[in-house]
């Protein structure tokens, strides 16, 4: 039997059986020995009592009587005086015998108690059992213990013979129990291997209510829990794969050695991986772009990952891609690199279209502006009919023409601002003056639209060091939007206030149509319109808030837009002093 827990169990059972049998045999042997000795002591004490009737006879008669008793009983009789001198003995000459006062049984009898002792007789050279009773003189009776030893030897043989079948029976029971435990443990071992192999269908039988039964119940509970968890993991994995496949970006996961471990369908389409065994291949085999591979190799070697997207031109399909890298640590502590490739071709195309539109619009509007200004100048110099009236209207035409020219200049400035070519020209001024000037500019337009313009500026001066023209352009765009998208009877409130650290906050609030929550994050994009039809009808180009966003950035300020659809919009522009 191999050195297993079962073999050790059998071995220890054998040792326990042997220890039990040896201990039981030893105790039984001792008990029977003491019992037999006790029986013999009682027999000797009774024999001594019988011999006591002869103590009144003379020494010669006493000795003859003792010898007759000895011949009949096979016992040795001795009579000893209180000083230890032997008066008579059935087996030896009293005169040749030593003083017996120091014998243990004699000393005990002289004290008034029955005494006994077992030792070898120096006279007979035999192992003897001595019993003395407290008479005067003391009578001692002795008998060889050889017959007791013979009896004990017979009893010991019978004990040994009885232990052999008990040992064999105990061994058989131990082996049977061990085999039963072995079968149960082997069954649990096979069950655990099936669990490790992912086989959770068959339940484990429970064969008892003992500790192994509790273990069997626990293992079957483990099977149920593992099956539940594996099913959950598989379901989560399927959901994760569905999510990955639903991501519009190409997703690729590489291990620390730059081997591809996972990807989604967009990656297959973008990199043409369909039908190829890509699992475990190196990044250079699926991404054939030096810029991407350089960043991937650096990330795999533990270098810090640049969070900025990498813009690359992908020759296949003539695409523009934005590539980002992210470090990912798996549940086993392994470092992986997640690569996201976003197709920016459509966005790049739209950006180019919008940029071209700005340039084309600026170019196309210069001709009507020139004609408008020329016509207004001609009317101003003609002076027919009512020269004062003509002059007033023609002056208005001229002012609006100049305003339109300024707007076109702002559009051109937007492109310059994005490129970083335009620099702010800060000058100290009262921020309230810009508010008043812009409100005056839109007074007529607001009156025609039935919209009230309110100035919420404080009474005291609000000092600011910034570019006045840029601030005016910001407020012009905001107030113009407020007037355009506020129904008749509504209000547009423009205010300014001082903030800590020398900052100034402009606010433009209207009671207009508002902006839906889904559109609010995109209203500062160029050419983005919440309501394209209404924007065109009101003369909007979709550039107003985009211009504001870039102009606020030029002045190192902050732009915040809050809106509740159907109730109005509030725009706050916070500007620092640039002096």
C-alpha cells in the first residue's frame, strides 16, 4: 500500500489495536494474579487458624501435628515466638533456623494484623507465599507459588489466544473502514477533477452525516456555486464582447511582449483581419505603421504612455485615424496595452468643408458689401427730396454695412485665432461701457422684434484690462443670439460684475426658446445649429457661439452656458485682467 492517508490510517489502527490488546492483557493478567494470590492467602490464613488449635500441646506434639497437617495439605507450618525464635516447623529443624522477627509477615502479625509476603525461602530454595496470623505464638503457613505460576501461564495463553481473533476482527474492521473512506475520498477526488475540467452537470452523492459527509455537501455546494459563477462569467464575457463589437473604434489588446490577445470586429474591418488567425501574433504583423508601432513598443517596455491621441494617415482606404494607448492591468497582475484606433476621416472631411465655407463666405460677401457701401455713399451725396431724412437712413445703412464688415472680419479672425496668429491687445477700461455700447447697437433690432433689452450693470465702475474689441465681439454675438431666439414680449438682460482676484463676469440672459439638453454640449461647435431652419430664417450662420468660445479663449477666460429648453438661456463669460 502506498504511503497515503489510507495506509497511515490502517497502520495507526493496527498500532491502536496492539496497544489496546497489550494493555488489556496486562491489566487482566495483573488482576487475575492478584486475585489468585488473594485466594491463596485466604486459604493459608484458614490453614493457620486450623493449626492454632495445637498451640497448647507440647513442643513435640505440636511439631508432630504440624507435620501431619503439612503432609495432608502440602503446606509448610511454622510457629514463632514473639521474640522471633522458631518453636516448630513442619519442614525444617527449628534449631537450625534463623530468628524470624524481621520477616515482614511476622512483624505484621506481631502488631496484631494478618501479615503476608511472597519471596524465596532460604531454607527450601523455593518461591513461597507466607501468611502469618496474630496468635501467641505466631503461626505462619507457607505454600509454594509454583502452582499459581502454572495457573497464570495457562490463563495468559488463553488471553493471547483470545486476543488473536480480536486483533484479526479489529484489523478487518479497520481495513473495511479504510476501504470505505478510500472509496469516498477517491469519489471526491474524481469529482474535484471534473470540477477543474469544467464538468458541473452531475451532483456528488452524500454517503453519511459525518465529517466526510459535510465535505461532500460542501463540494457539491461548490459545484453549484462554480456553475453559477462560470455561467455568470460567460454571460459577462458575451456582453463584453458585444459591447466591444458595438464600439465604433477599433480595439486591440496586446500583452507585454507585444502579442495580440484580443480585438473587436471594427479592428477586423479596419485592419482587414477577418479570416486570419491573429491570436498571439505580434503587433508588427497586424499594424503596419511605424508611428503606432513605436508607441506600442515603448509602452510594452514600460515607458510612460503619452495620453495625447496620435493622428496618423492610414493608406488602406485613405483614412485619417486617431490612435490612443492605455495601460491595462489584468486580474493576474499582468500588464497589457489597449490600443484604440478611431476613424476620423469623416470628421476631418467636415472640418475641411467648414473651414472652406468660412473662407468662401468671406470672399463672396465682400462683393455685396462693397456694392452696399457704394450705394449708401451715393445716396448720401445725392441729397434728393428730403436731404435730412435721406442722410439719416443712409447713415443707418452705412453703419450696418460696417457692422457686417466687422462680422466678416470676426469670422476671418476666428480662423486666425485657432491658428494662434491673433494676439489680444489689452487696455484698461470700464467694463460697463462695452455693455452699454452693445445694447445701443441692438436697440432698433430688439424693438422691431418686440424684445426688451435690459442693462443689469452696477452703478459703480467695473475696471478691466482686456481687449475691448474682442469683448465687444463676444457680447455682440451673445446679444444677437438672444434677440434672434427670444419670442416677442421676451427680455434679454446683459450685465457685468466684479469678481475676486481682479476678474470680471459678463452675463447675457434671455427668456428665449432655450437649448435641449442633448444639444447643449455641442452648441459651441462651428456651424452647429439647434434648429437649422429657424437659424437660417433669423440670419444665423451657426458660428456665433463658436466665435465666442475662441474669443474667450484668446482672452484667457471661461465660458459657461446654462439653458432650460423652452424657458431661456444664460451665458456667463469670466475674464481676467490681462494687465
